[in-house]
């Protein structure tokens, strides 16, 4: 698949800039082909699958990462691939937990759920309650913390792509741990950095030569570098 044009990268960046992270992730998933009217109702893992596809389209399958060892503090560089953070599993749509003598059926969390409970004092409890699809009358309101823990674990098992961890071995102290990988923040960081570089090129070359944005983008990045070098005193 050919890489997208720089104009598309700018359009993707513009569509998601100046928005909250959750809204940003939905905008990018929509740009990647997720159904616009129902993207907020996809599970987090389904949404993230679209983001992984968009990342591969824009920047390829190799993921360069930098992490700090939690044991010795060493900065570690590592290369992952899209395949390393893709969960090839087809979990069921629902899970049933038997707790305190009752069967409780749940579904996976969606972006709409997260947006609804954001910043609420009892966000965790409300989130889990929203995801309960079947329970005995009056049971939802009286869930204990231990039952909430059971339900939370069951919800996570329904959407493994939403909770991706990478096993890392520290080359300095041999500490081994599992680090979370969030494709939404990773992709946005790359898009933001790349878009700002493009805009900087447009600004400098437009100022130097009077070119329009379209004219600047029509010149390859390597040739732009040469123009900028020659214009530097």
C-alpha cells in the first residue's frame, strides 16, 4: 500500500487537532474507515484496530519505541511491529459472571461509555454498570467492590485489543516487565510531529519563494531540504 500524501497527513492532523484524546481517537478511526455514525459504539479494541491500520498506512509497520526501565531508570530503545501489538483473537460479544448468587452478563466498553462517565466521581462503578446487559432486578445498584473487580476482569477479557502489553527485558539490569502500548497516543504523537514538520517547510518556503502550500507539497521532502539549505546564509 503506497504511503499517503503529505496533504492527507495534514488533513488527518487537522481533523483531530485541538480535541480531547478520546474525540481525537474517534476522528482518526473514522478517517481510517470506521463507520462514522457508530464509531463511538465500537469496542475500544475494534476502534484501535482501525487506528493500527491507519498507522500502517501512514508510517509503515515498524514501531520505534523508547521506554524507561522502572527498576534502574535506563532509557531503552526498541523496535516493534504492528503485528507485535495486534491481538489475533475473536472473543465473544458477552461474558457472564456469577457473583453473590447472581448471573451478570456484560459487554465490552465503548468510547461512548468512556465519554459518558468521564470526570464523574464514581466513574469506574458507572462504567461497569453501563456495560451490564442482564442482571437480576435491583442487583446492579448494590454491587460490592469485589464483584466490581470480577466484572472488570471479565470485561477486559472481552476486548484484549484494548489492553495491549509488551514484554520488555532491560539490557542494563535484566529487569523484565510488561509495558502498556496505546496506539491512539502513539499514532497521534507521530501525526503531530510529522504535520508540524510539513507546516514548518511550507512556512519557510512560502516566506522565501512565495510558493503556495500546494506548490510546496508538490516538491519532495528531500528537494525541500535542499532549497532550505541553499537559502540558509
